[in-house]
C-alpha cells in the first residue's frame, strides 16, 4: 500500500452545522467527534457575538476557533449594529482575540449601495492592516418563475475580482449551478478557505453532508491535498432535520470522515507546499 501524505489543512466544524442547537453545543460536538476546531457563525445566539465567551468555550473544550464568519445574512442584519464595515472590524477583532486566521465575508447586497461601491477597496485596505485573512465567499442567484435574480453586488461570484483571499462553498456552487472545479481554478492561490457541503442543484441552499449530492466534493478535496493546501476546510452542513443529538452527530461524523478521507494525496505526488490555494 502506498504512503499517503496529508496536507497541513485543518478540518473545522461550522457552529451553524448544529442548528437549532447552540453555539456552545457546537464546541462540545466538535471536541467529541475529533474536529480540529470550529468556525463561529456570528448570528442571533448571544454567545456567538461574545468573543470572551467564545474564548472560554475554546479553552474549556480544547477546541480552537479557526475562523469567524461575519454576520452577513439577512437574519443578522442588526447583529453587531447595522454598519457593515463596523461588523467586519468587530469580526477581525474577534478573530485576533481568538487566534483565528480567517474572517469569512459575503459580497454586499445590492441595496447596500455605499458598502457595495467601496467593498473591493475597503476589503483590500482592511486586509493590509492585519494578518487576518478576509476570505470573500461565493454566493448564488435567487430563482423565481424561471428567472435568476442577483441580490449581490457586483455579483454572487467574486472569483474574477481582485480580492486577496476567497472562500469556496460547494452548496452555493450547487444552487448557482456553477462548475466548482472551474471556480476553484479561477480563485487559484487565493483560495484560502473551504466550506465543504453538497447539493443537488436545486433552488435552495441545501448544505447536504458531502457525498450525498452531485457536487465534486471528493475531487476538490483531492486537488487541495495534491496542491498542499494549508487553509481550513469547514464542514458546513444542515442537520436541522435530525431528530436527536445522536442522529445529528452521526451526520457530522460522516461529514468529517468523508473530508479526512479525500483530503489526502499519495506521497509520491508532486506536492507544492503553499500557504493557500490550489
């Protein structure tokens, strides 16, 4: 049997993956299942908004916070105030306190006109002021009556913009019916963060356990391994339909096993060690 080389990338659990359970529960689950850390989704749970409380959880469970997802969702429009730049400053400060290297951020909504106009320059400026990476995530259009409407500015696909770092989300590539491998190629060395999930190409953001849809989850992970990816791969799946904690944990254990299985490469592969990218 050939020797397998595993890249430096860590596998984290998004705290959103245990919803409707709490942020605190995600730390407990991540510790029990053997995840390398968590990505904190900052949302309406007060604990997710409190860096000191998060630090206590990380220390208690010995589970580091590897990334902070800024409050960019519709339901979090008033979390940490209404100024989108102030939200990013707080996310960066939280990441600094927690030792997380990445802040995940979505493209602006079209109605955030001033924010959208200055987004590229502002993100570049903030990225130059800190070691924390602002990894802009691909999103998706909304579909209604056969039409696609883009709620993001300049687009739901940021891969062709000059951001320093990107997050690719494979549930989002499913909804947008994008070629995930092509998107990863366009992101290139700037791909610093991955949300691993699956989908079947429907109009809803499904976040299935990887391997249960039609997205190239295994192929992307194998490419990351071959390239020596050193970012973070985050399991961000939907377990809302789980009827119990054991059922939820079974899904999250399956997602972790899938990710670790494919995030590996033969040792004789020409692996280029890089800090991020594919």
